[in-house]
């Protein structure tokens, strides 16, 4: 393998890992994806990966030379679309040339997330669904509208923790205000129906998986993130209740 091709392969490997981790992939999946891409070239031997909650170190051996790359992932989200595309890329990368792999990764990077209005609408529908699950048929229209508002807040580009605090405050204070102006609404069921929008399910799933696979540092970091999100939900709800009692 030529030196230029070795450098390009290392870049492709790191881009794959970085994209997957930034999209919310767990540590084990990131390691497997990077090693899969590395093994597409027979000259690349002994791939090793160290993946944390926001850092990646990868190395492999070509002839008598060890190639090492390190990167930091500054922003981590939850993008199911990107995760699916990266897994599909890893399944077919063995049949690709370096040029094709680079183009495929470019396409993944340039794939835009689902339109904001669709995510907001989905938030309202999910909240209404939970309202129906709790047999709160009369309040379902209000739950749907409040879910739209919460979805709009959660999909803004502001700090994630601040968004969650604002959304939890919103879904708690609005039913209280509606009841104050004479609209009969079940506050508890309305609030609970909208709370799943903020629950860190994917974060907790990855935390459990990383911990069970022995990646304790990444697992505990994700648990800390989940606890922070839980504290943010409690903060927003608590402030809304405090305002109500004043």
C-alpha cells in the first residue's frame, strides 16, 4: 500500500468513527465500524481502537509502519438516519475503493436531518398518543398542541440542557394556566404525556450497553449525561410548580 493510500485509509477510518459517535452510536459499534473499514485493505493489520464518550484513538500496522490517528468529537447528538447510513456503509465498504468510500462518507455528512416541522409535528403526535394511552381522550387536543410547542423548543439550536429545562417548564406551566382561565384539563396526565419527549432513552441504552461491554468510562459518562438531563427536566418542572404556588 502506498503512503498516500495509507493516509487516505486512516482518514476514512477516522471519519467513519467520528460520524458514528457524533450521531449517538455506542462505543462498541464505533470500534466495530472502524475495524471493518480498516480490514477492507489486506495490507492494514492489527487494527486497534480506543473510544471514549467524545474521543477516538485508532491505529493499524502497514508493513513495518504503525499509523495512528486521534480525534475529539465536540458535539454528540442522536441521529438515527446517520447511524443507519453508516452501518449500511460498513456492510458494503469491502466492495468499495477508497474513492468510493470517500464519496459515500461525503454523502452521509451532507445528508440533512429530517425537516424541523416534521420533528415538531411528530412531537405533537407522540404526546397525543401517550394521552390516548392514558385514556385522557378529552385532553388529547391540548396535549397535542402542547407537544407541538415542546417539540419546537427541543428542536431549536440552543444549548440542549437549556432546551430541556425550557420544554419541561412549558409543558408544566401551560396546563396550569389553562386551568386557571377556566379550561378543565387534567394537569397530571397532560404533563406526563409530554414528558417522554425529553426522556434520554437512547443515552441510557448506550450507557447500559457500554457498561455491560466493559467500557466503564464511556458508560459512566453517558450515565452522567442522562442524570443531567433528568435533573434538567426536574428543574423546569419545579420552576413551573414554584411559579404556580406564588
